[in-house]
C-alpha cells in the first residue's frame, strides 16, 4: 500500500528510530454478508462479430 504517512505510522506503532516502514500490506477477511448478486452479463455474440 502506498500513500501512507510514515511519521504517523511510526507514532501509532511506537517503532524505534532504527525502523523505517517502507510498505504496508493489508491483511483481513472479506465481509461476504453485504455482497450483492452479480448483474446480468451480455452474451459475447451480442457485441463481438467473428469474421
């Protein structure tokens, strides 16, 4: 993950000065309780022409 504020991360994690965070990796599990069913998908033949 890019675009994080290094100083705030160091403060939040209480890191020693010798450690400098270079990258964040998110870890978690998908919440499937709020997923919507996938919408209609057109058949390829409606928009692709084979010559």
